[in-house]
């Protein structure tokens, strides 16, 4: 049996006509930049996240960069980030001129609140709480630390569309949330796209200008900025998909529950913490036999990934920061043992059973 890691084409099959009709409407009206579909999907996304505002942008990285610029974070400032995330969590900080300061993580792959305060200096301006794998970070502890030290909390919710924390949507807990709507994400466009959420009116007004070169209106520019608009075609596709995301996330949770029940005695599996409603963008197990297991699964037709094999602090791009191997032992241990299993919602029960049975067979032969 062949079990792919993801099937993007297959996702479109059940509602392809809806998507094509949405695209057709844009082609008919011809308003390709900041058309009505952008405003409509922003309003719908804000309702889902539980925020006053949502602003569509070109990608998930800009969804982190633009809020930091709006908060005045730049040269000489520091932002605390985890070293195990996708590189954009740190590169976005560097690209506004600030310095990413890494803090190690817990077993849930999210920032360890117990290690944050030791990293705070007079230059620290924000904590970036990454909801990695679609599991909310420990926001109660992070927000308490931020309040104590007068820091902003920016949520990197790139992998966590639809996740909640004690009933509140991720992206609504800090000053702003940055979401990726990349094709591989739980809610996805047919290309790059991103969304920013916030309850702060002044930041919202800044972001409306910041995503379009700093324009106040057609002929007046208040400040230099990027071209980072969510185009209308992508907005139309996202809008067509948005009603399905809750069901897709529920299917991911069902698959995760099967993995937890079948594999929990063989490998480390993630489990929801108190107040956490995860959406399992990735389902990452841990085992010291990771490499052998991955090879065996590949031989049996099961595709898996490693997210991520090289932590950010050991990337060549981060060499100027002066970190070295051994600085973040939890992250570094995880890079040796983590393995992402297929968890996309179109997986059939037969395929999920096959993944479990194949892993069980691997450990039975040991």
C-alpha cells in the first residue's frame, strides 16, 4: 500500500466545482488586488480566530514581519523565539533588524516558560510564542511573564489555524497572531498566502498601510513598506475552503487519536494538555530508532518527514548569533528522534491502520 505524506490534489476533489466557481467570479469582475473577496475572507477569519480584525497578506513570514514593524521592533532589540521552529520564526526577527534570542522548548515542542526569564535583557521587546505542530503553547505562563516584564507577545500560529487554548482561538491571545495559508497548511491557498489577527485598532490601521507600500491612499505614502497583499484569487480560494477547516481539523484529531492509542506504548506520542485543543498540522512521534523506522516505513510505502532536522541556531544563516551545539539540549535531542507521520484529513481509515500496523511490525521484529 502507498500512503503519501500529503495529497493536495485529492483535497480539492470533493469541492472542486466550488473552488472553480469562486475563481470564476474573480475572473468575471476583474478586481484582482484587494477585491471584495479579500475583505470577506478577512472578516470570516477574524470570526474564526475570535479577534476584532484580520488582515490578509502575501505569506506567513510577512504575517510576522509586519506586526513587529508596527510595534516598533527593530535594530538593537531582541525577540525571544524557540530554536526548533521553521526558520521564518527567527528570520522574521532578523529581517526587521532585531536579534532572535533562542530559548529551549518542552516535550510538546513549544517554548519552555521556565527558561524564558533567564533570556530576558533590557533589549528584549517581545516573546514569539510559536504554536508548533498545531498545538497551542503554554500561553498562560508566557503571557504572565510578558506582563511582568512589559513585553509584547506575538503568536506564530502558522501551523495552528483553528486551534484553541482554554476556549480562545490562537492568534487572539497576544498583541497579534501570524498565520500561514501555504498549500501545506490546515487551511490553505493554491499558493502563498498569510493572515494577521489582532484586537489592537492602531496596529490594525498600521497594517492596512504596511501591506501596500505604506499607502494612506492612492497618492500619499506615510512610510516605506512592502508589497504584501493577499491577492483576490487566493482570497476566493481560501473563502471557499474556510467552511471545511473545522471538519478537516476534527479529522486530523481523529487520526491523531488512533496513532495515540495504537502507538503510545511503542514510541513517544503527543497528547493534548489541559485547555489545549490541538489541530495536528503535524503528528510527530519520537523514537531513538527514528532513522531505521523511517527507512522501514519508506520500504513499505509510507511517506514520512522530519520537522526539522537542523535546528535554527545551528543553521549557517544563524552563525553570527554565536550559538553552538549543546546550547539547547531538548531541541537538539528532538532533532535526533522526531518523525512526522501522515495526518492529512483525506487519509482513509484503511491507510491509518496500515501506518499503525507497519510501525507495530517494525518494533515486533526487534
